[in-house]
C-alpha cells in the first residue's frame, strides 16, 4: 500500500475504531513514517543533533539494493547487505508468516512450488510440486521445516500478525497516560505492517528468486507511463539470492494500487493467476479496524481457539467477504448485525465504491480523492509532515516492534536475524550514504566527523 491507504486510510479506520481525531492523526503519521524514515532522513536527523538512540531505518529504500548490486557499497559485502535488507523489509513491510501449521480456512500456508524457472534462466532447486510439501533430494519439507525463504513469505491473518497486534496493545496500555505519542506510534507501526500483509502477500522481504521472481503479465492501472517494473529487471542478475529479488519489485506497483486487477506468473508455481486488489485492501482496512478496536477496548479478540494444532493456536480474522455476507442488505443475517457493525459495513462500502476502486497508479491522484472524502465526512487531516511529531518516540517503538518480530521468527520458525548486527549495518550504511553524497558535491570531511 502507499500513502493514500497508509496515511489517510489508517486515519479513517482509527477514527472509526473509536480513537479521537487527535490520536488518529498520530497513528496515521506513524503508519506513514514507516515508509519515510530512510537513510537520507536519518542523516539529516543526526546532522541536526537529534538524539536518536538507535540507528534504524524502516523505509524499503532501493539505495542499499543499488549499492549491493553494483558492489560500490562503502564497507559491506553483499551478504551483509542481505542481512541488513532482511532486517528492514521483513519486519516492516513483508511480515513473514508462512510457517504456522494452523491457519484460517482459505488462507493456507504455501507449502509447495515446483515449476521450472520461468523468468530469468535459472533452474529452481525444488522438484515438481507435490500436495504436502517441497521435495528436495530425499527431504520432504513442510511449512514448519522447509527452506527459510519460503517461511519468510508474507501472509495475512497469521500468528505473526497476532503477535505484533499484542505488542501494540501492550505498548498502548503501558505508555498512553505517560508518553502518549510513543503509545500511538506503536499502533501506527503495527497498522502499517498489518495492512501490508494484504497487499504484499505471497512475496517476501528477503532476497530470493524462488519466492519473489515473477513476471507481471498484465494490469489495468490508469496512467500506464507512470506504472513501472523494478529498474533492476533489465539488468544482469548475478545470482538467485541477488538483492534484486526482494519484495514485489518485479511485479512493479501492481500490488500497491487499490483498484487494480493484475495477472502474474511467478516462481512459486503460480501461472497466469489473476489478482484483484479491492477485496484485499478492504480486508486490510477491516482488520485494521478490528485490531485497533481490540487495542483500545480489548474487544474483538482474534484468538478463537486455545487448543493448538501442531503447537500453533488458531487465529480468526474477519475478511471483507465475511462481513459483506453477514451485513449486506437482504442477507439472511443482516438483522443480526448490531448498529456498530452496520456502520462499519457502510463505511467499507463507501471505501469500496469510492476510494478503493481507483486504478490510478499515481498515488497523489488517489490522495486527492481521500482528502475530498474526509472533507465530505467532516473529518480533517493535515497533509503528512515528517517533522510533525516526535521521531525519537517513533524510533523507540520501531525498534521494539522489530525485536518482537525477530523473537517470534526465532522461536516459531527457526529464523535467526541478529538485531545488533542489523543495527550496526544500518549505521555503516548511513555513514556510507552520507559519504557518497558529500563525494558528489566535493565536500569530504574526515571520517571521524561522521555521526
């Protein structure tokens, strides 16, 4: 998703969930800041003597990808770049969740691939697909024991999502009365990540051709000249774990535009499959509402089973299709929906028909529609400003969120990402980034003056 949904959409759903306009604005700011705190802003903040306690960036900047591909990075080898990129992309934009043994019906774990390489001239290490897992040599991989890149695949409605919602609820209860901005930043960060589990599903925040390699076959986005594929798609691909293969770069902007229908063929064995973004985005908005309602009031708890299957409890998250079938006029269950549910349903219908139907690939065009919509609802939200609230509070909560994700991945999926190493690599990259900028303008101070 982009600023139209991360900023304006998050604000609207927070307001609907019962937060005041002032609190909803902070939540929306934090949700958008996840896409804004890049290495350049980190450099500016440090130059301004802002006392940021940690070197952390949350934006999926391609500056580091570019450095890794061209091997012109200041200090790091490609392996270090991959570690750093995973430490940013996975916890903040492509939340891993493809390892829970028990998931909601209709949202099963991806347990098999098995197509031969279809895009870039390499052969997949996986054999032909079978029903229950991946067969590599004599080893049968399942979702809990399979290759790490498959476990890193982003999926909605998972235990990982539940974990970050619980963390946001804890931070809100702990800090709201004493450090309000910090508490609300925790919610905004969580909402950004939760929303992206819907738009970024089936891609991973780790460099892997087998997961992220794909071809965008077709799309119906408006203003096609603005719609682009990743700038790396035309380059020579050095290897299957190249940083080019991170996220949904090879699918262009298709997953992030709310009204677009698109067709993709991918390395996961998905051949010419059609995706509609509208129901995905609506389900993401609904889950943000449910999560924020739960955080604020402890209602709508998505945990529905305390009897774990294969050591994983079952989590139940509502989807747009479910609430539509229950609350739409004329449905057999419409009379059972309370007033709050009907109001929520009507709000989602407005989003469906007025905002999330928009297929324009320029996010600024979609932003103008959101501003008009909020004005008609007699709700005002100022234009996003990176400097509006306390960035130190945001950084504190971003680091807590990231640690929660890393801990969960380690204990539930056996995926180990070192928090300290990621921090050190980000610090080095920030220094390198500033150094390269100063090189361009001919101002290169002694290294000790950096940070």
